[in-house]
C-alpha cells in the first residue's frame, strides 16, 4: 500500500528583516549575505509566536472538519520546545481541537526531528491505513545579535497530513540514514540561542550527504538520472548548492543543468524566510513544487534531511497525479509579499523582547484581534 504526504502547508510570522540592511548595519559587504550565504530576507519572530503557534497556524490551513476526525496521531518535530517536560504536540492538539484519543508526541534531534516524525507517520499509516497522521515541524532559528549565525536565522512552521493513497507524493520505502556524535551545533538547556561551529557543521552536512548518497546507490542501484530534483535541508540556501556539488559530476550536462534549475526553485522561499530548522527541508519541497513548472506526475524526488549533532536521512518521493492541484492551494508567495518589513533597530528590539521568564505574570504583544493561535503570555508559570 502506498503512503505519503496528502497535504502540506507553511506558516511564518508577518515580519521580516532585509539582509542588505542587516549587512550595512553590521559593516559587512551585502554580497556576502545575498551571494556568499544566499539569503535575501529573514523572518522575524515576535514575542507572541513560538513553535506551537507556528505549527498550529500551519495546520489550520489544511485541516477540515472531515480530515480532523481521521487523525489518529500527532507528531511534532521541534528543537524550540516550549517546555522541558510537556510535549508541544499536546498544546497543539488542544488548539487544533483534535480527538483526545490520539498519541500527541514531540520529537527532538535538531533539524532532523521533522523527518523522524514524517517517517514514524508513514510507518503508522502503513499499519493503520484508515487513519491519518498530522506531522508538525516548527522552530525559531536564533543565534544572537551580531554573531556569524545571525544571517542564517529565521523561523516558521510546516504541517503535513500523512495518509494512504496520498494526493501529493508517495514516500518510497527505501531510505538510508546515519547518526554521528559531533559538536557542530547544540543548545544547552540554560540557553535560548544555539552554540555553533558553523564551518564544521557545513563540512559534516556535506560529508553525510555524500556518504548517504553512495549508500543509497549501493542499496538500490539508483543513478542520479532517476531523479527529477533534489531538495535539501536549507540552513542557508548556499548549503543546498554545496551539497549538490558533491554529486553533480555524476550527471550528464543536460541533467546537471536541469538539477541546478530545480535547486534554484527549491531555494526560492528559504531565501526570503531563512532557516526553519525542522521545517526547512519541507519548505524547500514546497518551494520546489510551486516554483518548478517542469515537474510532472510520476517524477521522483530525492530529499536530504540533516540535523546537527548529528543525524541525517536520504529518502525519496514519487509525485502523484493531482499534485499540481493540491500544491496550488497554498498561497506562499502572497503571504511572503504581505509581510511587514522591520528596520534593523526594530528587529533588535523584538529580539530582546522574548518572554523567557516564566516566574513573571506578563502579557506578550499579541494582536488582540488575531484569528491565529498566539502565545498571550505567562500566568502562574503556565504558558497561555
Ligand atoms: N561577496 C560574495 N561572497 C562572499 C563575500 C563577498 N563580499 N564575502 C564572503 N563571501 C562568501 C565566502 O566566500 C563563503 O562562501 P563559500 O562558503 O562558498 O566559501 C560565504 O560567503 C560565507 O563566508 P564565511 O564562511 O566567511 O562566513 P562566516 O564565517 O560568517 O560563516 C556560516 C557562515 C558558517 C554559514 C555561519 O553563518 C553560521 O555559522 N551559520 C549557522 C550554522 C549553519 O547554518 N550551518 C549549516 C550546516 S548545519 C545544519 O544544517 C543544521 C542547522 O540548521 C543549523
């Protein structure tokens, strides 16, 4: 039986920072950010958004009264958990009005957590084909003001509905994965921003991709020409190019040109949003499906997921006959165009206004007329 992604949605807050302005404020050549790193804009996360609100606001775009009833599990991949004990999925299940008779679990392994959630969802649906699984992957990518990682911040949430006979893409059975203990990026429990050895993380990412591609080829006899496109976890868009460069010499000239065009399509949204950590690979997928007009039903895509620390997986999708109609329901460009640009000073002020102290009864700056899920503040140590 074929199982895969039936629907996908993306949500990001309504503020962004222009990275040419950030470069000027940091006294850096803007070409370093826009060409060297490959980022034009980044999402700014106000103090009334968090992983839960962004995951829920993505899910609300694809849930209907009908499909809500058939959700048997909710898996939430995040490395920006809002509680050291309670699962983000429990907050989300309540806000989404899901049945109480489900498993609602949070998964953590850096940016890889969303992929683990997706694979668990696929396996669950294979055993229970009458049910669907809601997968959420949402994060705030935060390194700190005036740090090397600052240009690679961002945030947002992805929601995917996993079902039998999916309308968008089948997740194929064969995949390859690996774990390695590496100190390339981590966040001790007393910190709100990540610690990172950025150059090491880029090297490990490339090494694990090249290694898993070789392993996948050995296992399946696949060739690069079997795939219409590759989509990557994009901590910054140049990372996708660095990864593809590891294997592009296996493609003939025409195929190489085509893969580079597809890569560009997959990078379009990440260029404007930045890193989503767990959701980043799936924003690349959404971007690829909406921006690459050459893709056809039946095409196979290879996806590479990387989580620092480190865990990686290479897996494949097969596009289904209605994928273009399903993907057209998502209005991502319109949502990105409608965002409000913040000055560097406004972004810096927002950065300092996060409400991390649960001992204070405080309200966030949430818009009182919002129709979306918002974090309103702390009351008696509880996150409201
Ligand atoms: N014009 C054009 N290009 C320029 C330039 C200019 N004026 N100045 C510099 N560049 C280029 C450099 O040549 C370099 O290109 P290559 O990488 O192709 O050689 C690029 O801009 C970046 O320059 P630096 O390496 O000097 O930049 P940096 O030291 O400031 O670090 C970074 C960049 C490592 C990405 C840093 O932003 C960082 O640490 N980011 C966070 C970590 C990260 O995203 N790691 C990715 C892999 S880990 C992962 O995937 C998990 C995750 O989500 C975190």
